[in-house]
C-alpha cells in the first residue's frame, strides 16, 4: 500500500513501507537493507520497522537517489551513496542554516548574528 506520493522534476514517486524481510529491500548482491529506490517502478521501499531518527536518515538517503534519477544525474553509484549518506546526516542542518541566513537577509537587509 502506497503511503506517500511526491514529485521531483515532475516525476511521480511512491513510498511504500514493507516488511523488513521483503524482497523489495534486497540489494543486487542479495543482502537486505532498510530502504531501496527502484527507478523502473518509481517506488521507494522502506522497512516498516524503521522509526524516529533512523527513519528520517533512511528516507532522506533514498530521496537523494530519487532526485538523482529524476534529474538524470550520471553519478557513479559509489559516489551517489556517499552523497546520499552525507545529505541524510547533514543536509537538514545545511538547509536550516541557509534558511536562517536568507530569512535574516529578507528581514533586515543584512545577516543577523545568532
């Protein structure tokens, strides 16, 4: 059952929560993981055992793969994994700081000290 639908670059994606032992979570090497993005079906499969900060990190990681596919980025998979891991760990903080800085510019015409 689809739990969320979203678009990146006008490409529709579906998020599905599945059993932790689901074949949908199987990598090409046969190992089971917590999340998988499937370009051919435009689906993101997440283990339904995930919660809290781990769910947030795995979802963020998979969304990077969705963006990479949706914008037809030609990134080697090992590099894409590094980018996805980095953004899943630090992306929210980077965007939050950027928002704070931009909000300060809009409100006061200059950056405000925090």
